[in-house]
C-alpha cells in the first residue's frame, strides 16, 4: 500500500469499457502490449453523476451504463440499466508487484544492526526466488525482479463461460477451484493430452460469459504467462418487497468469479458489454481486427505429410487425386524439402527444379505450401543467417549474445520478430528474386513458432532472453508467433506489390492473429478422443475471433483405422480449414489407400465440401466484414435456449447448417439436438423435413454424417464439384431454399475473383440477397457498390417444405420476358425442384410459384 497505482477508466464507442492500472512512477516503464489493437481506441467521456467520500459514480454517454468506483476497499461495479453485470476486485484479489531495485542495490544506512537486518532481508528475498528461479537445470534471472499483476472479476447472473483458447478442453470452461487454473502460455506439446488446462500452441486472453438475455466479454490484454481461475457459485439475492407487510424474499442466482494472473506487464482489460454474442464479436473485432478474407483456394482441401519425399512424389500424389477423381487444391512440403533445414532453400537432390514443379501444379490450377520456421540454422555460409547476424536481428541471451537453442537444424538462432525492422527485412525474404525457386503459387506455413526450443525449459525460450527495446522474453512470449505470421503475411502481400491475398498458416497465435491467416490445433493423435475434442477446440478458437481454423484430419501422430479416417474427413469437410496431415512415422494415408469403399466415402465428403464453397466463402466474407464466426456453438444462434449452452458435439456452420460429426467408433445412431420448438429443420441431403425438433436419435451409416438445414435460410451451392476451386469458377449455382413456419427464407451469396485485393480497392465483388416470401423467390443486390461481373448462372433451385404441388412456375428478370419453368415436386419430401433456370447471378430476377 506504499506504492501509488494509477487507474484509468474509459468508455470506448460501442459498449466497451477499458480499465488500465499501472504504477504512477515505476522504476522503469512496464511492458504494454503493442500491435495487437488495430488502433488506439477512441475514448468517450464518462460523466460524473455522483461523488461522495470514497465513492465515484460515472455514467456512460447514453446513460445506459454506470460505473461505481469505491476507494476503500478499491472496487468497480459496472451496471447496465440498474443491473450489476460485472464487478472488479469485489473479492479483493487485485495485486500489482511493483518494480524494485535488486537487493544488491539497496544500500543499508545507519548502524550495523540495520545493515545486518538488510542482509537478512536480501537473503529472504533471494530465498523466495523473487530475483531468480530454477527450472531443472535452467536458471531464470529476473533482472527487474518480480512484476506480476492480477485481478478478479465477478460476472453476475452468469454460470456459462467460454473462450481463452488454446486448451484441449471442453467448450464450457470448468470450475478450477479444486485443481489447475487454465494456463495461457504458448508451448510446443507433441501429442497433447486431452482434457488438460495447460496451454498449448496459442493464446487468446478473451473470456465470454453468456446467459439467456446477455453476452459479455473480458479481454485481458497481456502477453506474458497468464493463469485464469474460474469459480461459479450460487449467491443469495434479495428481492424487493412489494408491500411493507411482505417479508423480504431471497433467490439464488449464479455468480462466476474469474481471476486473471499474469507474470508481468500492466493491467489493461476491456469489458465487452454485448449485449448479444454478435455484439461482443464486433466489439472484439473493433479492437483487434476481423478475420482476413482468405483466397478461395485455401478453403479447398489441403494434402500434407511430413514429408513428401521429392518432386516425383509430389507429382505422383497430385496425379493420384486426378486418377481417383478427388478434388484438392494444395499440396504441402514440410521441413525435409529444404537444404538441410535452411528455410527459403530447396534440397538440391530431391527438389532440383522447384519452379518447374510449381508450373506443373499451376497448369493443374493447384497451389503449393512450404514450411518456414522461425529458427535459423547457425551456419556462416547460409545467407539468411549471416545477414541476420550482421544486422543484429536475433533474440539475445541475458549476457547480450545471440540466443542459441536446438531445433530441427541443430544449433539455431531465433529471429526477433518483435522488432519492426526485423519484420520488414523478413518480409523481403519472400520476394521472388530473393526466395529462389518460389513462384506466386507458393504459400507459407509457420510452424514451431511458440517458439519451440528443444532443450529449453518447457521446450521454449528462456524467459530472461532479451528482445527489441530491451524487453525480456517473459513479457512478449505469447506474441512471438503472432509477429512471425504478421511478417510472413506482409511478405506475401509485398511480393505481389500489394495485389494478391496471402495464405499463411500458423501454429502459435494470439489475439488479433485472425488478421494474418489461419491456425490449426497442432500435433493431435489418430485416436477417436482427439476427433471428439477437436470440435470444442475449434469452437473455442472461433469464439476468440479466429474463424479460419481446423484440426489435422486423421490425426498427425499414429495410424488411424479406416473408420476413424473416414469420420474425420466427414467432420473436416464441414470445418473452416480442411487439411489431411500426418507424421513422418505414420504410414502413408492419401485418401485412396484404404480400399475402394472408403475411397468412395472420402471422395464424397471432399466433393460435398467443394459443392458447399459458395456458402462457406460467403460466411468468410461475413467474418471479414461483420466479425461473425464461421463455425459457431449452438448457443450463438439460440441464445435463449439453455439446453444449447453446453453442447459441443455439434455446431452451426453459419446460421443455416447444423453439423453433427460422428465421433464414436461403430456408431449406429447419434443423439442430435435440433434446437427451438418454433424452428423447422430439414435433412440436408434427403431434403426432408424433420418431425418434432428437440433431441432426436438419428440412425447413421458410414456413408455420411448428419447435417441439417435450418428453416428460413437459403444456401448457395455449386451444382457439382471440380478438380480444384479454380476449375469451378464457371460451374453454375444451385439454391437450397428451406422454408420456416411462415413459408419465408433468406440467404446471401458473396462472389469476387477469389485471390486479389480488387474486392477492396476497386469494389470488384458481387453481394446478392435471395428472399423467398409469398411464394416468390427474388434475387436482389445487397451492396450496390460491388462491380464484379460473372457469366455464372443459377441453374437449379430446390424449395424445401413447399406445402403443395404448384400448377405452374414462371421466372422473369429485368432484361428479358417472363418464361415458364420446368419443375418436379416430391410429395414424400415436399421438395420442389426448379430446373434449367439459367438466371444470371449478376441480375435481379424473380421466380413466381
């Protein structure tokens, strides 16, 4: 209580509040996370509405929110329309270890007795491990002493909390009072355990709380090692008496306490007040940015292995997809493609003509992704190493020498991506003239960027390593991979003079990583449990703003049995990032190696993905422009339905499709929740209305997984799959119109060239809306500024749940006369199919039934 702390509270436009606590006069500046916020948020003035001894009440601009600040004990209560939503430090767990001079600098004064007392004090300090700590054989010297910060938040009325990826854990965050806290510390954990709160490869310190009438978020902006403790309990709330005679009543209401603890930095926290889940997504995106719009090819299927052996192997695998008539877009090369693990190079024996290999893929309308890790082989003859060394671009150890660690190449140094100068230089390495053998169909995979250090404490960099501006690694650890992906994405954009969208996959991530590309869940295992846990893991990453996420299909480690592999393909086909990947020790598992029957089922799953791409690409445009997650838990779409709050074995893909992967071996049936008594659901393949929503037992065979379309939606599809996304540009469209109880439906289609930034700079895009109302299906323009032209047509429309067979159907557009439409009506399914429409996607038109 002897050190003064400065508290700043402000409101940010859009129902966001920010609290910052720092030392008023620290010995040296404390670390404040840069570059994650897209800009310094514009603050709005809070008005003092009440001021008395030790209490200050602040009101928001629109008067909806009030902040009551109490001085002793220090507490803040955030109220919305008189109801307390969030309180801070109500459990008194705020702590702030202020910076102190090291014990040796504390000069004793006065008598010898005092000096002895000081010596004793020093010993005690050192004994406590405040200035140095041992991890096995590793000594962590804390040059600036202990500097941790922490605070508790109470969420009133909430007992469902989500977020804070990345953990191999359930969707609903668990009570940690009887065990480990959730840890946010990016680590390379090979074959991570299931249901473990240890941090794995990425960290997003965003927690969401939901109850039927409100969603709120806490964004704790700190990149050092962070622990999150969660405790949910019921508390008694007094209900006001209506009459003087009536006895005061009590009711039990839930309360969730969340305690954040970080090793260093300041307290910088944003309260996202919703009130809806979609509002909180927008609020988080307002701070950290939205999902980058991916190039269309990257939404296709990716084939990866550690490692495809050589150019002939790549050609053979590529030919295998054509031979077995399976669509795919990208083949990947792991670390063995390089010259002895020197990134930006090629093994001269195995990849003698990488440019020719890429030209072959380009003719097939396919792409190549290569791995580029952050560790650089120590080798004076390796240009990248010698340049970086000369320029002083590596992370330093505590003695000022280049930090050396062991990784794939052996002894390695690690580029300091926290430096803007290093990032600029690194981005330049992707230029075609510098990266020999690369072409514009080559894209990038950033791996091992936690950073992974094989003989380091916890297999990562020591916390006392030193970065740009003399910051210790402990301050920036969770940002390291974020910065590498940022520099890589910038490099790919720059090599095309700003014209082409990049594709960069990263293993390590932080809040804001969505701006730079995709993430995946890391080194999973070929076991049923890992398929099952991948769903809540991906949902949690999606809730934290990163829509472009996936899990390695089939499991990276081990050999999946055919049934597991098939089930994983079926799940992956309906998830945002779709890549088959396997370890060097695993047997080859290209999709056609498991017998004709399994090949057929996998082919069908991948084709379903390709046919679905117009819908998926539209969802990514929504993620890019409106921060709506592509893959979302049921409760996002059904916020008032408590039965959805803990569901993690099925999910919504956008607002229209409900997907229930099969994650149990030998499953003959699955239990599916179709939420909402007022909703209508249709089997996506059989086109048939499901009787009585609720929990249904659905029989399953190995052929496919249950997928349902929600009534009231229109889904755009391609009429067939092609060899890759580029082969499909001119394939016509099909609309699936699923009617709700009012015989109404609405949907969208977003379209552009699929690869450039022309949609942004030149408004080269098309954004259409389809509405079914009063037996008329109409196509209209959603955004008039879009100028993209296409010759593509809507060839077929299927209306699900159409009550009776029509007598005739006509179609008309502005540029031509009315024409009669060929149709068929299935009395068993009530599906009406309209054929041979040839209605231009660009045009406004109507179909009257």
